[in-house]
C-alpha cells in the first residue's frame, strides 16, 4: 500500500506520458492515488499525453482515456462509462494553450469532424467564463460516477497583473470533500523566470478529492462572487466605516458631507443616533482622524 499524505512531492517525474506535453503531471501522483484508494480501473477525460494510462498499467489496473485530440469533447460528448474513479487535470485557464499548440487542430477536424479549438477550455479568454466551463465539466464527470466513486482533481493557481485566480477556490465541490492535498511543483517553465517586487512565485498545486456517497441527492459547495458595501456590512465598526468614507472621498470632509455619504445605508438606518455616533467616532480615535485648520475632518497621515 502506498502512502498518501496531505503534502506530496515528486522531484523525479517518473515514467509515463510525455514531459514534452506542457502541463503534464508526474505519473507518481496518479500511482499513489491508485495505490491508496485501490480502484479497479481509472478514467481520464482530458488525458493529454496519456500519463494516467501509464500509471494504471504500472499499478496493474484498467483505464479509459479520452481527449479533444482523440475526438472526445467532455463538454458535449456523453461519458461512456459509469466510472469508479476519475482523475482530472484541467488546463490552468489560458496559461498553456493545447489545441493547435500541443497537437494540430486541423488533424482533429479532418479525422473527427470538429474544430477542437472551439471546445478547448485553455482558449477561453475570460476568467468567469472559464470557471463556468470548468464547473460544468466538474459536475458532468461527478454525476457520471457510480455511488461510492471518487474524483481526484489536480489544479493550480494563476497570477496575472497582481491578481490571484484560484481554481481550487472557485471550482464547485460536489459530494463529500475528502481531502485537499498540496503537491509541490518541480521543473516548471516559470522556474527560469526572475520576479521582482512583491510577486510571490507559486510553487504548489492542489489535488482535491471528492466522493459520491448518494445516488440522487448530492450536497454541493460552490463559490458566489458578490460586492458588499462596507456601510451595509455586519461586523464593520463605526471607525472602519468612517475611515472608508474618507478613503473613498480622498478629501477632507465636513460633517454634513460625511452624513450624506452614510445616510442611505444600513448602518445609519439601524441606528437612531447615527450622526452622534459619527461625531463620537471622530473624537474617539485621534490616531486615525484629525481636523484641519478649516474645521474639516480627514484621515491622519502616519507616514
């Protein structure tokens, strides 16, 4: 029996698949998953260069592998099996393009009658559209599982222009979330890049393992992005709210101007004496607020 812990690392890639196929993972990870969960067979519906097949053969179990380059579009094709165990390694958004880069789109179209670029998740330019497609593919695979079956999903984080795009945060999590395993990354293309400033390089991936315990009624954990005004938030203190008003304005403000920026919001509507509370707050925190020579209030500059 292989050991599987919450942190895994494979400095040596191992044999199986092609390391020239960018984004290809170590077969040792899949071998460890097979060795730990002991499925009778494994399915991979975005198999890339075939690493999952090599790992299954090394472990002596059967496998079913599919990909756009072999004529299978997960987004529109019916999943043939009732899988016991699925390994899924989706593209990390558009960081690596696959159709017409790793293989010729014209060859696929000639042989199978469709343009793989139109169904390639790595060619989706908008993050929200990518997340929507990723979650559709996740649910399609999960619902195909037999009861008691598992999915192991290998994902990474992406950084662009100072923002983190986290697949593991935004992917839908159906069924029972059994584990999230941290996988150290080695020998990445980005390892040769020199970063400056406050950029923190990403040196890990995640393996999310979910189990299907029920046939019909499935619990689902999903992320919903929304914007909330701090003036309407529970937990925001008066100090936080008043400071945020100054930051939003960028100017010194008279009391009436502060009131005007607050009066239509939840915090003011919930308090009969909210104007008094604003004045009290300004005086309670001299380390945060100060009056200028014209009697207007502003944030105190501390540096």
